[in-house]
C-alpha cells in the first residue's frame, strides 16, 4: 500500500495500544515503524541493479512474519534499555505496540496484487490477496481522521474512541473487499467454464481507488482472459477477451533463472511475447491490456537459438510522457465504467 496508508495504520495501531498519556509519542513511533519495512528498496538498490531481483526481492525479508516480531522485540529492548523511560513505564503495552505496528505493514501489503513474502525464507509463492488497490482513500481516510483526532485530543477519551473507530472501519473495509473479490472470482470461474474456458488460475483485482470495479485475469496454457465486473452496473455473465501468449518461447526459456524467478513471484500470471527477437515477460496483475507496469526482456533469439541476456526492464508504454493524457482518460473511463455497463452487455 501507499506510504500514507502505512504511516496512519502504524500510528493508529501503536497509539491505540500505548498508555493514553503517551499517545503522541506512540503516534510518531508507530508512523515510523509503519514505514520501516519498505526501506528494503533502498538496501536492494545498493546491492544490485538486476531489475528482476529488485522486483522479486522487495517485500521479502523485511516483510516476513518470522522476521518482524524478532526485529520488533529487539527495538523494544533497545528502547526499554536506552530510551527516555516511556517503554520502561509500560513494557507490555509498548511491546505489543511496536510489534503490531511492524507486522500490520506486510499484512496490509498482502491485500494488494504485488506479492508479499509473508513466510520468507520459506520458498512459498508470495501472498497476493488483491482485495484493494495500492491507493484507496476509503481505507485510508478513517485511519487518517482517527490519528488526527488522537493527536488533538491527546489523553481524553475521544482520542481512544477515534483510534478504535478508525481501525474498526478500515478493517471492515478490507473485509468487504475480500468478500467482494471472492464473489467476483466465483462468478468468473463459472462464466469461463460455461463458455468452455479452462483457466489454470483466476485473479480478481480491485481497480484504482475503488472496490466497486474489478479487473479479472485468468491464465491458461496458451494465453489469458481479461474481463471486468462492476458491482454496481453489471448483471449476467462477465464478458472475457482472450489474448494469446507465446507459450513456445516461454517453454524454450523455462529453465532460465530470471524466468523461474518471475514465474514464482507472479504465480503464473505472466504474458510472454517476442518483440524485436527478444522474449519479454509481463506481469498480468498490474496494468491494463495491452500495457503492463512490469515488463522484462530475459532472452534473445540468435541464429534460431534462444540465449539468456542480462534482464532488462522495459518501460510501460502508458508511463511515457507523451501518453500521460491517455492515462488520465483511461482513469476517467474507469470511473464511468463503475456506473455504466458496456453497451454489448445490455
């Protein structure tokens, strides 16, 4: 999730647990702890320039539910031993405040489609719950208001109630998103099966800033299906468009470390295309057809034979300056799509 959401979540969690006389200190501490796991990006940039590693190692060690409680306990001990006395005055409350401010960060990240390695170092596929977009004001606003009121009210009962209400409303919103996502995925599987499709995996992802519009991706052996579902405007089956993927080129390079790493990270939601004699792999979970946010050239065809190359990240077309106006128009069309079913579906 975006940094503001993580800041207010960490602050609200810590301040709701810490003694009421230390709420402002807890808000600041929780805000800092809530952003701490994402500093792994800076560490990775200092260690490698491999774009595949940069993508797939992010949200790894620093987001592990095995690692963060240990880190939180170490920080708690350091504050208790060398701090200004707040932690020593209420050690139990502060241990929970510190640890939960850290642990809630990856749990919230796992609600997006990027992939969070909650169980690092176990080699399991990253968690992709996909219930919310990386920025969702309806999730963030209750926490932001709760933290603001708590900062202003300090020790008064209003502060505690505001924090509790913010956490309750934001968590309930995540619960709604999870229920909506499961409903859309069930509908998608049924509709694809009725149309003769045989997907290997299906993912419904919330669209930018809303949980009322969902983009559905289903992957098969030789391609993928893309569909949309508005919870407001749509009725009847989801309409899917099938897009081919170069299964032969992907299989020819399946043993390359970069290909294996990407397939593990994206859980198979990957498009393979040959562009200018290079194999380009795109993560289907992020972006819109035909433009995707993460694209990597991993192999090159030389004299009829595939050869591995140093992975190169290819900039998404919609991110180019000359297409910014088009990106804005897409967002506007997406907002209209929430309230209007496609003409063909009417």
